[in-house]
């Protein structure tokens, strides 16, 4: 097989100025291009998403009807217009998306105008580059599989050009075989290519869209997030995971209120947390999906120091670098730790701050519910909230002015952020230090690999109150109104009339959930094995094989050596294969004999093609012509060198398709 | 091969088939031997048309023909020629013997003494003779058809192995088929028919054919096959000795000639298989009784060797 590819004789012959694609070759090429373009077009300007399919369809029409070839005078303005269009759409040519957009348009145009073999090969190369571009934004397993399929198709279309006689299945098979040949090299380069602690260059980024929680919270922020089914992070517990009621993953803590939205306060950071961890310990490893910020979701309250992690005065846990990629952290949390027992007065006064005006009814209520001690005030407010007849809903009506009043007295419909926000407002009005904590509450343990998955739909907001002698205490007002939200998750807490629930959260789709658990395991392995293979993981691995002392340049030398060795091994294997007496012609002839053996007419080992042909003609007179032709062609190809590859291909095709029924 | 050569071959075979009835395969074998520049050994009981075949070929090809009847008192000089003293010039002049012909029929070669046999066989190999210190070339082409009675007949000197090797092919004529023999009995005498035969090809056409044989294409695989056949006779304990390299070359040359007669420009395993019994039959000797192997033994040998 390889020698057929190594002999570029055919390619060279076809490089003559004009080469008309055969239909099947063109179909392969178009399929490869279409599959290559499809994932890109989603993220491109609409005119490109329309133009590219139109150009491909045009090419398809040309292929099938042999007409409508684009005139040369039309092509150049078309290409120029496309380039200008990209410039207008993106403002520049640099960066991932503008570059890929340009390539996508050029690929479609190149295919349309392809006149000779060189054009077609350029188009194939463009396809391969665009497939490489798949991974700029998405390195997930499905994308990898899609890329693999498109690469198989693209290589297959190249094979279709080299060997027009091969059938579809053979092309696919050979394409897969070629890719398998490349696998050892891929592994070597993946494992050994030096991973650096700091990248030498960054991926040009167009927009690092912030996903998940951010450093401010307004009504609607979290309920919007709850509709997303995306994974926020995974946690792998050493030992049993905590019960659902204890799964509060602390994220950004909001202190500053402007009457409508909450913001985090400036935070001095230190390597050690401000508390002394005590009591029970929970060990776990977090794998956080990129959200381009620095906060980390952790269980209360992790011990320090942790590599690459700092702690803030309001007990947030923060990464030193933004999470631009998937990152892993190892934490030990102590849920029973008391924090902020002797909180400084300035922070406490900050936690009592309210806007001067607004929400008068809430302020009045707070004054009314104020007890003799802060504890009493707290319990009275909580009792009031429990009994006031609130409804937990994803779609509360929104109101801009005096939103707390509107929620507490008029609508009485709300999501966690409304409850938390109103509660903190009431507490502060009553003079008790309180603040909002956002994060995630809940998480599903995958029964297959025991890894807990926390999704954006688990996003939550709760409150924290400072009490003399107890420090900062977590209070979750949502739990009063919708206790099921805490124990059963979002789906349990919302009434079934809420049609907006993500499909996976609906109870009737339990089987989908099961399927998702399984998929999650695979995706997690992919993340673990491939995507989080970074500097530290590479060091660990190299340590295992005793190469950890190597600096990057020596590592590259090792990589190249191993690569060359692999190449030599493959060459040797190939040479042995080539020395194998059985070439394509022999295999075809053996197949012929096997086919006839089913009719009791196997060729004797010493029987020459002519004798065989005579015997077959006598035994199967109905097929004498076909069989005699095959025998004669074999005799000629085998015993009258040199035989052309085309003829051998044709003969093996004739033998494969031979049907003696 | 040019079409004219092709038609010459067909004409030759057709014409010869008119004379020797029902023996087309043997005629083709004899022709193959001739155009492969080999010598032919015909082994059979008397009266089966050996002489007629040789004579017919000579006439059809327009070759000078000489027949030598071998007897136990035949001397080498009777074949090669003698130097005679010429009174007028007082010198010896060489008077060429019957071997100086383009086609020599050596009838019943195994009736002569070994000395005489070897004189002929050396001439066959060298294609020249040496007499009185003079070297004289034999005519071109030079083709010997020797006939021999089966060696178990009384009063014969079997040819030694080394000399049998010089015959490219050995054929048997055997009794004709019933239909052919009936026709033979009804029609006029073969001798009269021979008298009326005219050459169908010119001498230089024959040489063209001989050249064409050498240009027949032989694939590497086929050489492997020929080697496998030679090797198996050498490894086989049933035979006293295996086939010589000369026999191997002979086998290839014969297969080339046969493929040409079959109308191909390349040699197939079938050609080799067809010629093998004729090339190997007289060269191999069984360990058990020293005789040549029978046809069945040779074809079973062929069946055992798979085509490479």
C-alpha cells in the first residue's frame, strides 16, 4: 500500500495543465471540504456562512453537469471582494477567527476554480489546515472525533486522486490505515514535546467571554446561568463526598450594594488563609473549566498554602492566574472551621453599608423585626421570610427601582439571588453585618467513576451573617422557601409548570441522564489524559521514566531521536512487507482461486493460468468468457513484465467484483 | 513477432501435418527444438515415421539433408569425412563426410559404437570438426535429428549420460491414432509425398525465427520456477543425478521456442511444463534401475512444484 503512495508517478502524470476531476473524486473532495467548513461556519460572519456553501454547491453543479465553470475575470474580483469582506467584518486579518474566515472563503473559491492537480492539492492542504483550526476554540472529545472523521475523508479524497480505481471502502480503509501509521509519531510528539511552565506565546484570543459567575450580581444573573447545562467544574473526592446539604461551593463574595446589583469588594490577598482550619477534613481535587477569571469554587474552608492559589480577607480562594484553560487544584477543606471570630471593625462596617435611600418598605420591615440581640433579629427575619408566602421561580418579574421592596412586598416571586439579596438588605437595615456569597450549591456524583460534576445550573447565591462569638455564619434564605433546592437540586425545587428547565434536569429523561453519566466519564478521561497534560504532568511522567533531568532542548533531541527510530522501524517493516513475495497481483490471483474454490474449482498449486482457464471454461461454460479474460490478463501481467499498476488495479477490481452466481 | 513469421510457423506445421498424420504436437516440438537451435532425439520402435519427420522438416525448411544410418561397424571418419591424397597436387585434401549438411538424420544412433557416437556428438556440440589439424565449421544452421531404438533392444550401445545432455529435446512418436492410421493406410506412399514437398520458408526466415526465440520475454517469476524444477530433481533421491545447468538453459530455450510457436511474446509456466518432460526425460535416470523416468513420474514431479 505504501509503495503505491510512494510512487508519485501517477501524481506527476496528472499534474498536466488541465485535469478534470471525475465525479467520485470531486464528491470526495466536496464532502471533505463541507465537513471541514461546517464547524467553522457557525462562528463566522453570516455572509461567509452563506457564501461558502453556495460556492461548494456551485462546484458540485459543475461536477455533475460539467458546465458553469467560473470565468477567470469573475474569480479575481470575487476573491478580492471576499478579502475585503473579511476585512470589513472583522476589522483586521489577525487573530483566529479572521484568519480562519479568510481561509474558509479561499478554500471554497479554490475548489470552485480548481483546474489542475496543483489547485486540488492546494485545496486539500487548506482543508487540513482548517481542520487544525478546529482546535483553536474547542479541544473537546467530540470535536476531536469530528476532526478525525474529516481528516479520514480528506486523506481519502487525496487517495481518490492518486488511485482512481480504488473503491470507496478501500479509500476509507487506506486512509484510516495511513492515519494509524501516524499514531506512534503523534504519541511520541505529544508526550515528549517540552511543555513549558509559561507558554512562549499566547493563542491570539478574540474575546475571552466570561462564563459562569462574575464579580457582580444583579437580579437575573444567576437564574440566567441556571439555564445553562455546561459543566462548571468537577470534583474528585478522596473518601466519600459530602451530603447534598453540605455542598456549598464558595465563589465570589459580594459586599457592595448600589440598590440594584452587588459587587465584590477590593480584596487584599495572602498565601495563607485568615483562619485556623479545625475539625473534620475533606480532601478533593478540582478540575475547573476555563472561565477567564481567578475565583475558584471551594468547599468551606480550605487550608493553605496551596500552589498557585491565594486567599482573600472575605475567605475567597483565588487562582494566581486567570483560568484561561482547564486547571486542576488540590484542596483540603475543614467545614467546621469558625471564621472571622475577631473580624476587624472596618470590614464589619463595610458589611453594614447600604445606599442612603431606596427600598423604604424593606427598611421599615427591618426596623419592625429588629430584636434585642442580633440572633433574635436574624431568627425573626427568617421566620418572616418563611411565612410571607414566597414562591421560588426561575422567571421572576423584574423591577428596576426599589427592587428589594418590589420583591418582598409586591411580587413575592424570586430566585436565589432575590432571596439572598433581600435577606442581606434586611439584615443590614437591622444593623447586622451581612454579605452575599455566590457560588454553586449541589453537584451530581457520577455513579460510574464517582466524580462529582457541578454545572452552571447549580449556580447559587446565599448569604453570610456575622454574629458575635460565632463569626461569619452561612444563612441560605432560599432553603427556607424552597428546601428541595438544597437537597434535590434545581429540578426538585421548581414546580413542573416551569417549562424552561434544561432537558437533562427533567425527571422523565432519567435515561438521558444515565447516558450523560457515561459520556461524562469518557470526557473526563479525555480531559485528564490529554487536555490537562501540562508542564507538571509531563514532569511527573518523565520522572517515572527517568528523563526528568532533561532540559527542553535535550528533550527535543530525545523526541527527534525517538521519532527517527520509529521512522526507521516503520521503514524496516515496510521493506519486509515489500519483500513479501505476495504483491497486489498475487493477492488478486489468490482471491480469484479462492472464489472458484467455492465452486470446487480451486487452482492446483502448479496449475498455470492458461491451464486453469481451460479447466474453468470446461467446468463453467456460462462464465467461460469472463474467467478466460481474467486468466489471460493475469498471465500477461504476471509473466510479461513490466505490468502497469493501473492494469493490476483493474484486474483486482474485476476479480473482486466477480460474481459467479 | 511480425505476422509474416507467425504465418510461416503455421504454414510449416500445416504442411508437415499433411505428411505425418496425427502428430501435430510432435511436429511442433521438433520445430521448437529447431528454432531453439537444439538437437532432437526421437526414441521409438522402427517404422513410426521418425525418418519421415526428419526428411519432411528438411524439405519444408529447404535445408540440405543427409541421412546416416548408424551401424556397429560405422567409423568416425564415415561421418566426419576423410583426408584423401591427391595425386595431381601431391597433397591431402579433406573430403567432407555426411555430417556437413544443415539437417543430419542420425538413424539408430545407439547401434554405433561409443567412439562413433561421440564423434557425432562432439560435432553437434562444437558445430565444427577438427580433422588433420584443420578446423572446419559445419553449415549454419546445423541441426541433428537422432533416432534411437529403445535401449532394451539387442545389439545397442546406449548413449552415455553426458552425451544425452547434448540433445535439447527427446520426443516419442508412438503409434498414430486410429483415424490417422486409417488415413495413412489409404493414402499414397509417404515417400512420394516427400518428393513433392517444396520449401515453405526461406533460410533467412528460419534464422529470423531463431532470433525471435531469443527475444521472447521471460519474467523473473518464471526463472524462479525453472530453478525450482531443476532444484527438485537435484534434491530428489529417486534420480541418480539432477538436471545440469545446461539442461536448465535448455529448458528455458525450449520454453521460449514453444511460447513463440504458441503465438505469444512471453513465456508462461505452461510452456515450461510442456517442455519439461521432453527436456528432462532423457537426462534423468532412476536410482532404482538406471532407466529414464516414465512420463507419469515426470508429471507428478511437475504437480509437486507450486508456481512461485
